[in-house]
C-alpha cells in the first residue's frame, strides 16, 4: 500500500486541482464572454443585422482561446488558492504529514502540472487562438463601414480603402525607423466603384496627421478618355483626406494576437527586414516562452496566504488576497514591459525580470513551508 501511496496521492492531487481549475476557468470565461458580448453589441447596434444575437455570440466565442492564454496566470493563481484552501480546511495537509509526506510534495506536484500545462497552451492552443483571432478580425472588417485593407509585401506597404463608393489603392516604400507618420514614394490609384481607373497621384513624401495626409511634391495623372493619361503640373503640397490614420497603422502591425508561437519568429524576421518594428511580436514571443515558468511559480505564490500563514479565513478572504496579488502582478508586468518598449531597459529583460522575481520568491516560499 505504501508503495502505491505516492501514485494514488498524485492522482488525487491532480483530480482535485483540475476540479478547482475548471471552476475558475468557467468563472473567468463567463465574465469575459459577457464583457465581450456587451462590446460587440455596442459595435453592431447600428448595423441592422438580421442575425444580430448569433453574430455577436459566435464572435464572442471565437475570442475564447485567446482569453484562456492571456488570463492563464490569473486563472492558475485563483485555482491554486481554491485548492490549498480546500485541503487546509479539510486538514488534509496534516494527514499527509502523518503519512510521512512533506508539505512541499503537493505544491511541487501542482507546480509541475502547471508547468506542463503552460507548454500545452503554447504548443497546441496558440495556433488555434491565432487562427481564431484572424477570423475574428476578418469578420469585424467585413462588417466595418470602412472596408480598409492593409498588408505588407517585399516592395512596400499597401492599403485599400473605400471612400464614398470610390476605391483608393495606395502603395508606399518601406517605413524607416518605425515612423508611421511619414511615408516615402507614395502612389495613390483612385478607382470608381467598378474599379475603373480615374487618376493616379505620385508623391515623394506623405506626412500623416491623423486622417489628414499631406502629399508633398506630387504629380497627378488623370484618365481622360479611358485610354490616355494626361500629366498635370507638380504640386508642392496637396491635402488628402483618408479613412486610415496613424493609429490604424500602428495597431495593425502591433496585433500580436493573430500570430501563433510557431510563426512568430518568421514574422519578426519579415517585419525587421521591411523596416517595421517587431517589438510587440518580440514581447509576445518571450511571453510565450516564460508562460510555463510563470505558471510553475504562480502555484507557490498561491501558498503565501494559505499554507504559509496557516490561518483559517473565509474562502472569499483568500480570493480577495488573490485579487490584490493579481492586480500587483498585472501592474508589475505592464510597468516592466512599458519600460522595455520605451527603451529604458532591454526589452527581453523587461519581460523576464518579473518572472525571475517570482521564481526567487517561490524558492523562499518552499523553504519557509518546509521549515514549518
């Protein structure tokens, strides 16, 4: 019996922890889907769709895999709290001690389960999440009033925008120093709603101020009789009102949620080669790499005010403690990454520093628990 006891114990610990994890996942998903449903409702309220509720519902569900990954640290924190509160209130920890099992055994068991769960999220769920987010963005773009498209290729940056039933196709050279407010060697093709050519504008430099584009040193060629082009004189400056502003460009190239772990390095390489910043993708990549270690450490953190202080509070009190710790973790991560993106500290260090701090605290925790 003693020979099989550790295996039986491990199975029991896994079963109980997964039950706590399921409950927390269910609560988090319900709350986030409710918030997402309200956001989508605000977006679609003026679209006059026949299947409004269905459209909003499936778009909210599509974002679920991404939510699971993004919120996994906090989910595991609360799941760990629920688990350790339960075994503490049932005096199961004392039973383990009387059986010759140390306090660190269940903690390390759950920590390694969390570590391997983090690997599972990265390897298997991130491709599903990125594909779902791509579908989400395509669906939102389909229902968007602007119908704008933005993409990059080897020969530059391309846009297509729909303004007053006319289409504009815009090409610009590679962006220098990640400066999206200044485009070089820009060509704008103006088409009617049947994609018949109307005119072409060639500009050396375009300065973007929100949705107002200032075209400098510009030549305009008009289609006079569907066969010949007439070149007009060069203009020093021309104001061009676009439906795309600087924030659209930045948001497009910083949306790392549509890139899976398997594609992220290739995307970083392509963006760097074409003159665009890949900082957001680098942040995403290192977040993926650090996730298993983060989940490993978060189990130790959940013991700080459960097993370590050895007090019997109401479960809501423990969850309140967890909420405070969760906000602190979010603030620490956000502050560190912000400093990295602002070049105050190296970007890689800004992502891994909170993880290393948490790992250090985890070692201290396990030592203190073993001393008690």
